[in-house]
């Protein structure tokens, strides 16, 4: 499970290439990075997006063998990049190839408004790994006409026709993921996890018939396959070598085998071997075996995430999106934050959960601050800031989990140029001062507590199925909200000061509470078009937590809605009572998960997390017009360039930085396209 950045820049402070037969990056537009205080994190801004760079602190301290391991893992990750594009929408690869051919071959007027609109559209598609917005899931609308696109196609001898052309301009497949109530979510989602004519009932019936060999260790059925109908019969197309996406998976395997050869230790090598076996066979038992081995492999300086993992893009929560993150341990920060994991049992014992829902023995929770060395798939260009894996509840309970905070990503957000948006939405100078002084620390602790304690806490009642089965399309937002509530509950607690994590626990807690309510009730609305419902899982959970706390605290005026000079603010009058409300809601969300109470989660999410106060939304959008900083950010990746001797052995690896977003995207399409346009 991953924690996405709350709001670009503002809320962050409130909360590889070989020679020979391998494809080369010699034509990539890069400059050697300089790790200095003058490092420019900003690349460019377009539409609602800002593209940033990040550095890789500590790279020079790694041995050549460790650098090779990172290099191979990054290559493996990029080799599967096109899988994510095809998973997101069946026509994405066809559309991308055509648009990129136009972009690189058009020799007409590039100062015209139509061409600028085309460039912006292509960049938005690149950023979202497809034609649907990376966050809202809405189809991105071109600001040029179909006639103009036809002109570009003709002038560049490019072919784009049929549904792949018309879908850019019509209302078909309008939502990548449709989470609306009382509709057929599968049929109305454009995500390419299901074939034509597959429905919610089909999916539920198909997987209800699946029985795990060991019911206490349920397999993640559906995680690595596409479900289709052939002559009326449901069938899975499994992602594996020789199966669906086999061409790209074979490339992933090639690089993982090289990585295994330079593993830091036996445990890490064994885990990589199981991941390779999983890619070769698609066997879900091997996937579980791999996750157990990977979770236990905690030694070493290098770690990684790779495969079909998060299920947010599946409206029913079965299928995993391809993603990869390669990580280097940040030794100093990891040691400081290790105290959170070491005290996991204390946090569990002292939570507001019912006794029956508490784990009696929280095991194997590891927490590290890491520096990212490369990302791909669902983790790029838009990236999480924290990750907790594996997702299987039984592995968490029996073996534990790994939690990481992506330190250099968070630092890049914090050090990129900011705006005055915060001052516009804080209630008063006291709130502003708290945020400026304690906001970044509160954000780091929120990430740590969310990932380490939040996702690791609680247990299901005996006999209750996995949340994707019991809570269905509300499972993801309930789980993210539950983890947020764990973090919020403990962020206003003297235990943090006792553990040496903060010097003033009340001020840190207040700053975090201010930021969470401000964002949940107001600031995140700048990401929505007026009239839209909230659909993304993390946005929903921030709203239902904030709106529930606001409503339940009205009698005691815990959170006060203030209108001053025609502008709305939310001011917390009683932090202690808000802390208690968060504790009550935490208890209830865990009960819902533990008991599999679908009616209750539906009432909670639909009642507080979906609908938006239209008057406030219109006001927020109007107030935000003065700020030029985009509401979403993402990253280009550093490029690892391997130097080789005459024998083909790597002698050194240097880190370079792409100068442009388009340069990196075109390079990726040239060097890491292993799939046909139609799969």
C-alpha cells in the first residue's frame, strides 16, 4: 500500500544503460548532475502538472557491486513500463506511438496555438501513462480539434484510426476507474483489467468459486491476470513469460537475473530468485512465497519493489498495477525513525481498537527512510511518498511488513519553489506559524505512523474474508483512511516526545491536525472540476475523515467553520476533543474491516467522502486562481549510465539528469518498448 503526496508542495509541508545487444541511451538529452545546494529540482510546468527532478544522495558511497545491483533493478523496472500503459487502457500504446511520431516528425508551425495544445496534451498523456488523468481518472480532453489531429497525421505519415482515434474526442470510456454507487463499476471503467462485456457479477461469481489450498493463507486471486469472456466463458489471461505481457516480462526477467548475480546477501538473492520464478510461471503461491522471503530480507543497503502490486486501479480491488521502485537506504534517517517500528506493539496495545481487533503480537515491522534511485509503471512519473508492503493480511500478521518513506522524493517536493497558497487558506497567523515551524516534521511522522503502525495494525475476525471481497469497491479508501486515523490519533500524543521523535508534541500535533482538516475540507478540492464527485481513494478518505469529525464535533464546536470577508476557513478550537473523535472513528473503521461490514463502509464513504459542497468548491477554485503553481507534481528519473571495458564488464556507473520531460519520455519509448500495440 502506498501513501500519495497530499497536495503538491503545499501539503508536503503540511503533512540505466548497457552496450552490445542492449538498447542504448546515447541520444538522451542529459547533463551530469551536481549534488549541490543549487540543484534545480524544477523541470517544467504544464496544464495542472509540475515536473521535478530528484537526486540520489549516497550514490558515491555505494560499492561498484551495489551500484550494479541498483542499475540492474532499474533496468528491470523500466523494461515493464509499457505494461502499465496497456493496463490503464487498451488503446494507450497505439495512441502514444502515433502522438510521439507526430511530435518527433512534424515540421510545421510550432508557434501556433493548436500545436502548443497538442504538445500539452501529449505531455499530460505521458504523465498519466495514458489518456486518463493520473488522479481524477477522467479522460483528458484535447484542446485541439479532430480536424487538426488529422492534419498532423497526414503531414507526418502517421496512422491513427478507428476507435483509437475517435475515443480522443468522444465520451466513450470517460472514466479509467468508476467507483460510483449502484452502477456496474467494471463495465463502466476503461481500465484494461477486464475484457468487453465482463460485469461486476461476473467477477464476483468467478472469484467466489476460487478456493485457496490453505484458507488461512488466501491466495491473491486475480492479482496478475486479465479477466475476459471467450464465447461466454470467463477466462484469465495471466501476466507471465509466454503469457499476457510476456515480451516485456522476459526483459524484466533478464535484468532480475543479473541483479540476483550481484545480490548483497543470500536472503536477498533467494527473494529475487522467487520473483523470477513468479514472472516465469505466474503462480500465485510463488508470489506469496516471494513476499514472505522479501519481507524477511531486511539486511543490505539496497531494496526494491517490483511487480503487479497495488489494486487501486481495479474498481473491485483484485488486479495489481505494474510498478517498481528501487531504493537505497538512508542510514541516518532510518536509524532515527527505527524507534517507530521498535514500538509497534505499544502503539497497537494503546490504540482505541476493540480488544478483539488488536494484534496480540505485532511482528516483523521494519521501517526505513530510503532514497529512490529509479521508478517505473504506476510509481512514475507520479510517485508515492511512502510504501508499506506486502498487502496480504495473513503475511502481515504472520511475517510482518516493510515500510519505507521516500526521503529524497519528499525533500525534492519541499525544496522545489513554492507559492503563497498556504497563506490564502490558513485561518490565522497562529495556524500559519505552526505549519511553517512544525509542518514538515509532522508530515514525516504522519507518513511513518501511517505506513508502519497504521497498515500493520488490527486483525480480521475469524472467518471474515479479505477486504476486497467484503468491502468491495470501498476497500481501498477504508484501508487508507484507517491508516491515516492511526497516524492522526498518535500524532497528538506525548509518547512521541517520550520516544525522542519530537521536542514539542502538542505543537507538532496541532500543525498536523490543522493541515489535515484544511486539506480534507478545502484544499484538495482544487484538484476537482466544479460539480465533480470525489472518486480517488485517498481523496475520499481525507474527506470522509475530515467531514465526519467536523459533523460529530459540531455540538462542542470542535472545528469551527469561519466565513471572513467572503472567504471560508476551518478553525480547530479543541485539539483534545478532535483527538478523541479521531480515536472513535479509528475504532469504527477497524470494526468495519474486521467484521467485513459493507453496509457501514458504504454509509461512511457515501455519506461523508463522495459529495462536495458546491458553494465551497466554487469559492476554493476562485481563490486558487491567483496561484500559478500546479496542484500535481511528479518526477523525471535520474539516468544511470554504465561505462564498460572491452570485455563488456561494467567499470563504473554515473548518475545523470534529464534536461527535459519530453526527452526522457521519448527515450523510454525508444529503449523500453517491448510490447505490441495490441495485447
